[in-house]
């Protein structure tokens, strides 16, 4: 049997292999930089290294290289064309599950279909890292549900009851511990103006806070108005008079000038306008107790009871302006002229209608009074119409006497009584009294028939 020294001793094969191994490593380390530089030079002079089949497949998917030249290059690595096509199909990335679900919901892709050329929800799930069994789940969660905020809103608006609301709220991802808080803070209270009116009518109290409180104070807190304004809205409950009311109160002595001026300034009037309102109130107060009005002054002027100068002093006393006084005095004179003319024209008309003057005399009188010639015929025509209908009628006694003296027969007398307003029965009674006995042909009681043709001078 050979000993260890025979096997690994000097001159043995093992010894020589060991020595050459050590020498090779030493030489490789010493010559490595030279060999690397030599390799760089060779590769630069002859760059023949191809992309890997995987890189070529990505280049095809990204349109960096056409499929035919990529397949030829992949063949140099020993990959057949059909296998390179499979590698190319695997190189692409499908949309994410959420995007696939949304595309399905929008009907942008069909639900089913398979194969490398298929664009479907089912194929998209297969091309992701998900197992196919999760496809129905992804499809189910693609359907949008109401948000927790929507559920709170539906509960507050009475679309679902509170029990269903909290269960649904949790189902759509809301934390139940916040449910009641969100319900309490959702929804709008009445406006501040409406809250003020509710409190004024004593339909709600002024104070009180909390989610179950119904009060003016809580209504302000629940609205968009900041809480700091609550006391000022409440102050609006105190009635504040209008400018007209302030003027009336001052006029009747319920306010002094400083107070009335301050109240009007709080209504937006400056000092100048406030002073004008005060003066207006003073003028009205004087008018009420003076007993002399503008109309009374003008009436006296038109009747010549006072002169123009006296009228001017009186109008100044009731605070009329100079320009207005001139117009009013002129108007008073016009009234005097109109009154005089009306009286004269009325007198002419009375005389003409009483048949005391002729149409020519009436025309001459109207012309003298200054009536326009074109208007005179119309005035005379109006008077003629009055004269024509101003007919004296026989009295009932005169009709009865005419029948008694056989001037009229009983039928004519009866009709004349009917014409002046008697019913047929009343006419029969009237004539029977005159006869001192009932006449034959007693008519029925009640209103008589309507008049037929109008008979001039009788009906």
C-alpha cells in the first residue's frame, strides 16, 4: 500500500497538480489587469455580443425593435422563434386589478376571453400576479358603494333608519364609534333669521346646547355662522324703530332731538338728513295745531277773502318754499277764474234748460264768457238732451181725476199709473178708492210686467 509521502511527495502527480494550481492562481492575479485590458480591446474592435432573449422580448413589447429581427437575434442564443414569441407575450405587464375592475365597470373591456391576444378582465387577471380564483372578488369590489359620508347623509335625511344606518356605515368602511358624532354634526339648522323668528314666537328657547337641544343658541352653533355672533343675532330680537316711526315719536313728543337723531343715525342717516327729518316733523306738528292748511289758504285767495301778500305770509308760515308759494298763488287765481266761469256757465245753462233764453242767446253768453267756439255746440247739445228728458208727469191724483171726469177710460188711467211706478194691482186699488167701490177686473198682486216701448212724455 502506498504511503502518504509516496502519493503527495516531491515528483508525485498530486504534488505537481498542486504546484501548478498555485502557480496558476498567482499568475492570474498578476496578469488579470493585462487580460482585462486585452479583452476590452478585442470587444471594442469586434462588438458581437447580442442582447439576451429576455431583453429582446422587452424591446419588442416597447417597440424598440421589430419582432422579426428580435427573433433572429434570440436564435443566436439558441431560442426558437415560437419560444421567443412566448417570451415576448410574457414580457408585457397588464393593468392592475383595480384598473381592470374599473375598465370592466365602464364596459371598456369584456369580462371573459383568454389567450395572448385577448383583452378581457379575465385575461388581465391572469397576466397579473393574482391567482385566477380572485377574479370574482376583484369584479365584486369594482362596484362602487356609497361612502360613509353618503350613509350619514341618508340617515339624517330619513332615507334609512338609524339601525340600518350604523350597520351600513360600518359595511362601507366607517368606524362605528364616530357614527353618532357625524350624524349629530350633519345637516343644516334654520337660518339665523328663521331662528330669531322661532325664538320670538316662543316656539324654541333662546339658550341650550347639545346634540339633542333645540334652541336659538344651538341653531347658531350648528350653522356656518361663527359662535361669536350668537349674542348679536339674539340682540336683533329687540325691536328697532324705522325712520318714519322715529319721526312720529318725536312729533308726538315721545323723543327729544338728540335721541331721535341717534336712532336715525343707527338707521344709516347722516346728521344733515336727520336734521331735515326733525324739521319735517316740526312742520307737521305745527300744521296739526295751526288749523290753517294750504287748501284753506288757496280757497280764501280764490274767493278774494285775502290778498296775495296775505296768502304769501300764511304759506311761509307753513314752511312752503318761495318758488312753491309763487306757483300756489298763481294756482289760487286760476281757481278763482275757474269758479267764476263755472258759476256763470252754470247760470246760463239753468236759464236755457228752464226755457228762459234761446239757443242763440245762450251761444252769445258762452262766447262772452270766453268759452271756445268749437266747444259751444257740444255744450248746447248736452243742455238740449237734458231739456228733452226733463218732462213733467201727471200725478196719481191728476190721473184719477181725469178718469173720474171721463177724460180717460179706466184702461188708460190704469196704464198711466203703471207708467209712473204703480203695479197693476196698486193702480186698480187706487182707482177703486176714487170710485168708492171695487172696479171689475181685479189683477193679481205682485210686480207688474216690464215696460215695453218707451212712450215719450209718459214713460
